[in-house]
C-alpha cells in the first residue's frame, strides 16, 4: 500500500488491516503487488511472478513524468490484469485502452473490468466500450428491415431501448441476416443525425474507454474530436497498431463506396416526391446526374485497372482525363443536390410554424397554383419526414465531398496534393486506394499529447530488439522505456520443431513442372503429418493459390479416404472456418492470413501447426514497393526480414496457449535451413549443413529459428512419431 501524500509504503501482506497512513493520516492506496501477489481484494487465484513484475513496472511508469513504455510479454503471463490494475489505481486520470481484436475488447469490457471495478470497490469509475460503426445499428435504418424479420428486430431493439444496439449483444452465434441493412457502417455524416447520441456510445463521457486501434487512428485524423483528451493510452496487441493507424489515414474510392454514398438517396421514394413538389429541380435530372457520377467512376476505374484482379501501383498520368471528368461531374451534381438540401432546410424551419394544417391540404388538391404557394411551408410533409430528407441529402453531399477530396489528391494539376513519395496510390478490381508510405511522422504529434503511453504485445520485439516497431511508429529509441517478460511456457519440454531436410524449394504456377514437384512433395508430407495427428492440425498458407493446389492434389490422390479426417478450408473470413474446425472431431483446417494470429485453440484440439511457406511481404504490393524504394539496398534487412519474422512469431504462437499444452511446429519451407531461395546457393549450403555433425542452419533461416526460441528441433519424421505416441498416444 502507498500513501499518495507522503509516499509511505507498506505491503498488504505486512499490514492488511491498516487503511490510513501512519504518518499523515491520508487514506492508503493499494499497489499492484498488494493485489496480484498478496491477495488484496481476493482477485487472483494464483501468483504469477512475471505478471507481478510487469504490473509493478507499469505502476512505476505511470507514477513517473510520462513517456512511452514498450512491453513484450509472452502468452500466459496475464497481461490484461498486469496493465488494468495499475491503470485503475491511478485515480482521477482518464484512460484509453486500445486493442486490435474485437474479442479482446469484449473480454476487457464484459469480464475483466466488471470484476476489477467490483472487487476494488471502484463503483465511481465510469468505463465503457466504443467500437466501429459497423458494430452498431443506425436508428434511421431500422425501418429497412424486411417485414418477415421486423418482429425479431423490434424485440432486439426493445431489449436495449435507449441504448446503442451492439450486434455483440445478439445472443445467437451468427449475427442476424438483416444486420447489414441496419448497420451504421454507411452513416457518412453522423454529426447532424438526431440519433447520434443513441446509435453509438459517447466516449467523451467515459473515464476509461475500451476501443480499437483503427478508431484511435480516426480520432487522430479528426484531431481528437471522437475521444477527447486523455492521460493514459494503453495499446494491447500493439504489433498491429501501426498497420491499423495507416489504414485509418488511408482513403479509397471503390465501387462499393461510390454506390453506398448514393444508395439511400436513390431508394428514398418520399424524397423524390418532395423534390418534384418543390420545383427546385426535377427528379429526372438528379437521377441522370447521379448515374453520370457512377458512370464517370466506372470510366476512371477502367482506365486505372484495366481488368486486373490484384493490386498494383497506379500511374497517375494515365488517368488524368478521367479524374478531371469525374471532378466536373461531381461539381455539377453537387450544386443541384445542395439546392434541394437548402429547400428542405428552409422547410424544416417553417414546419414548426405552419399556418395551414395537414387536414386542410385537400382544399388545394385541384388548385396547382395555390399548391405551389403552400408547398414551401410543407403542408404535405411532417417535420420528421423533412428531417429524414435532410439527413439523406447531407449524407449524399458528404459523400460527394469525400470523393472530391480523394480525387484532388490524385489530380496532378492540384498543387496542394501530397508530394511525391508521401503517398502510394494503387488500384485493384475493387477501386483506387491511397496510403501513407510512412505513418510515424503523421501520428507523432498526436501521440505526443498523451502523457503516458504503454504499448504491449506477445510479439513486439525481434529477439530483444524493438527497433522495427519503433521505426514504424516514428518513436525515438532513446526516449522509450522497454520491458521484456518471459512466457511461463517451457519451450524445451512443451514443443518440438520439425524441419524436413528433403523438400524442394517453392515454385510458382508459372513454372508448371517445378510447381508439380513442389506440390506433390509438400502435400504428401502434410498428409503424412495430419494422418499421424488424426487431424487436430492448423496448416497455414501465404497464398490462396498454394492452398487450392494442395487441396486439389490431396483430393485427386484420395489421400483422405478412410482416414476419418475432415478437411476444413478457409473461404473468406477466418471465423466460420474456425468454428467448423472446433465443432468437428479429427479435423484439419487449411487457413490463410486470418488464421495466422488472434485465434485461440486450447488443449489437444491443436496438436500441430504447419507453416507451408515463409511469409515474406510481396515485392509487388504497392506499399511494400514504395517502402523498399525509400530504403534502397537496406530494404531486405530493414523491411522484408522483420515483417517475416513478426508474422512467424504470431503463427507459431498459435500452438501453446497454456502451460499444459504440448505439440509440434512444422517448417515446410526449405529456406528455413539455408536462408536462400536461389537453387544453387540453397543446394550448396544444404551440402555443408548435412556434412556438419550439428546440422547448423544458415542465413536468415538461422536468425528466424533463434528468434522463435524453440530449442528442440529435429529433421527426422521418426522423432515426431515418438513424441506423438508419448504425448497423445498416437502412431
């Protein structure tokens, strides 16, 4: 315990009944050690020494003058309590906690915080959760639910009357099929919406806000408009922070976004009636203008993309004609929509002071001149209808502004567009995209406003080096404090790494003969491993083409017949495949990037993780290419290798989730042996390695295995069979 006045310290263990300082009489405050080590409040069931140490270091940091603290803490430490308890002890300070995954947000908000606030008797701490718009229902859109589902929707709304409708509160496993129709995802100009204080929580009213990395970035982009000022920022799952911030500062012009801007306007029949009644413009004209906007985007996208599927860097010079045409079309259409919006605004102002009641409207139905005179005081439309029209029109105008702002950034005649090298502009089958090459310089002024910043993850450093993360966020290494906390797992006894020495190097589809050899050898080995495990295996791929070719080979050769093993293939999102895997005995899941991190498969349901190929970033990716260009000859060592190492750390981290877990990690990529994709260099190094009694790895393969830290490595399949029998009774 600690006195906030005279700083006297004594432990709860030594003086459990003392509540006031023996020197000055001030109320003593608990310390993290009192709670996590000495059992104050009865919160912990066991003492975790590493958790205690981490919490003490965080507590000390929060009592200091401020700065940035970077923490890597292995899985199983209990990081959530290690930062929540010190944060809650700092009474009177406003706290924002950010995560990458919604699941962790929900855990903090629905489980961890309620427990701690209750046990620590902090009932006056107002905490809450703030998610992205797609998680909440838009009150205006509730009327769009199909009649067959209306009762279900109304029951859900009634249950949470007056509060935000969060889809996470939906009790069924799958979200309701009508949710996309009511989601606030497409709300463009929420500032003027009369339901803005009901549709989403108000984070500025909270002393502790649980949110996500992307919303932190959006708040930075809006200069603090969403979250307001705060004293402490805690970034959990920090390894994804820089990517989320870059996404928040990125912008897109896609087929989906363009159509979403105009969809509500096009589908509002009542608004179309008002437009015709007002006489400002005709609905025919505005509908034609909207179609011209859509057509101009199609022409722009076609010129940019040319029918390609994959993302590529865009040559801005070749699309300038289409950019100027779309900007001009938007300007003309916007001017007409603005006139309609002003007419509606004036009608709303008059609606509260009508001189003619709606019931008297019938008197004028045969007199069009009189009808024109009274239409401006909106006898025909209620104030609520007019306000709904106004929101739709303002959303449309905001959408036009978003499109114009995007186009201005890719207009070579615009002298205020970002300088060359600041942004990378790319295109794909969906649309056109703008991304910042470096996010650090943009976010640093915002981070500097927060006195205390804590960023932590199970994979924040490479070895003991935080420099990759620091560079991505633009942090000054000399001004950051750092902490490394070991996982409680015993990697020597809980895992065996299998490193086959007889597999061929990767070959793309463009080399059909080599590709066939690669697929046959690798898929056959995966088949042998999965059969040995009787399923319960996660097979990770870096590309869908590779996964499809594996599965086709296995199917064509009937390798699963009679095994009782079910193959589950990740189609789009990872969650449905993961649910199917968890519910299916003796199953194997073939997954892409969505399954490389952020999933938790406990116990014997996951006995083996197979990594088919080292996840180097694609040199064809426009952002990677732009970053590599800036780094020049250092690109591989400062960009490609660190990214691959980080991805691999996440992937192998799927295996062990508790101190009782055991299992295998399989590296199928031969480059893990030699650190080279060149066939001649690889072959020469393999000869040296096999002739050495200790079979040492070379190049970045050795670096990778050192960083991953699993000491028990074998190249013999028979050793896997031995451990499989010892651990699981298999074989």
